[in-house]
C-alpha cells in the first residue's frame, strides 16, 4: 500500500505542476503579445517620423530618397495629403484619432477594433506636398522610395508633387 500512495502523490504533484506551468504560459502569452505590439507601434511611429523628415527634405532640396520598411503592416497613399499604415495590434490606445505629433505635418493614430490606423497627414499650407503613386496604392513593401516630381500652383497654394513608390 505504501508504494501505491507514493505513486498517487507523484502523479498528483506532476498534474499540478503541469497545470501551473500551462497556466503561466497562457497568462504570459498575452503580456508578450502586448509587449511585441508596443515594439511594432514604436517602429511604425519612428517610420512615419523618418518618412516625414525625408519628404520635407525633398520638398526643400529636391532629389529622391528611400527608407526601409521593416513593419509587418500595409501602407497606403490614401489621398494626395495622407499616407496610412494599418495593422492588427493588441495595444491600448483610444478609439478616436489622437495626434502624436503636429506642425507642418501631423502624425495621428486610432484603434478600430483590433486594427491600428496610423496616418501621416499634411494640412494645406502655402507649400503643400501632393503625394501620389503610379503603381500599387496599398502594399507591404521592403523599401519606400520618395521622389520630387514637379511643382504646381492652384488657388494660391504651391503643391510639390511627391512620388511614393513601394518595392
């Protein structure tokens, strides 16, 4: 009888240990996902800041430039003044647009369900970028190319055409 009770105790301790281990994995998985999504969020914010700086430099000095797109999310030229990044995130941000930067350009973000939308927007000013793309409008590229195309004036506003290419 003594041997049987030791086996039962061992089995019970083993089952309890496995249950605790599995509970810890399930509980920590949400923490790791949120932490990973916060890193992706910071990466997307940094990308939009860098893209904005490059667009502003091209408006001032002309030429072309490019930057790596290391984000697992789609990017889209929504209209001539807005670029948007969309991805599935598990982060806690408001369900309405919040500005994370402002000035000549505005970077804002909003959570719609589990979809995070981040936008780089250029409000109209005396010199306003006019963003366009000849190829696909929505992409998950490896690299984003920015190039000054031409300048035109409409209603006393000077527009600088900026070609965005996703490759």
